[in-house]
């Protein structure tokens, strides 16, 4: 129990400072099909033991607890669905009534994420490889090929793409990812790289 508490604290310190850098902060897990799904409340509020792998259900439960925590301070946590770029979690944003100053929104988000989400998020990322949704990856590879950018066809994630695309063609990569992500997932706020 003690090591779990220290691990959670370390993760909270590491992730807490970056989690709220923008009003559209991002968390990141694994899609089971080709379309990101909004995070729904998990039916069971449970945390994985320190030795158990963090599942998508654990992650969604942590998002739900974070949402409940933030709601107590009149800040809404919005899940836009799982991130198709890396499948490391849902894309999250924050909304508040106009009377709540932005710095308070960020502080509420920081505290609630530190308490309920950051450690689960870190453990999920550590145990699950980032993978772009196959349908999106295929579209990005076709787009890059059409622009004369060399790809192997074996790329599985954004790191693989960044490793094979020459530096002078990075704008083509950004274009292909954003164009295809926006086409396949309209309305989803995509962050890449």
C-alpha cells in the first residue's frame, strides 16, 4: 500500500504540472474499433491493485471520478472520445460558467486529476503501447505516399512516422495526420504531435 501511495504521488507530481497546460488538456487508451467513443461512466468504481494492469475500464472509471470531483467546484470535465492518434486515453477538456476564472478552472482540474486520474493515466501509458487507429494510419500512409514522402507501411504509431519521415518533410506529415484525422473524426479536437 505504501509503495502504491508513493507511486501515485510521484505520478501526480509528474503529470499534474503538465495536465492543465491548456483548457483542452489531454489524457490518453485503447480503441476496440475504428471510431473513438466518448468516455462513459464506468459501472464499478475500482482502482487496479499496484501489480495489476490498468484497463480501459479502470481508466474510464478514473475519468468519471475526476469528473465528479470537478463538478463539485462547478467545472465540467468533457470527454471527446478516445484519441485515435495514440489510443493512450480520451481527449479531455474543461468547461466552466463564465463566472469561474480560468486560473480557478485549471486549479480545480489540477487537483482533481492529481487525486483521481494522473496515476492511472501514467500506469496505463506505461503498460500499453501507443498505436494509431489502423484506419487512420492507413489513410496517413496513403497521404504521405501521395506527397512523395517515404514510408515503410509498417508504421504503427506517431513515433514510427516521425522516425521515417525526413525532417524537411515534417509539415507534410502534420498535414496528412490532421487532414485525415479531421476527415475520419470530425469535431474531435486532434493534437499532433
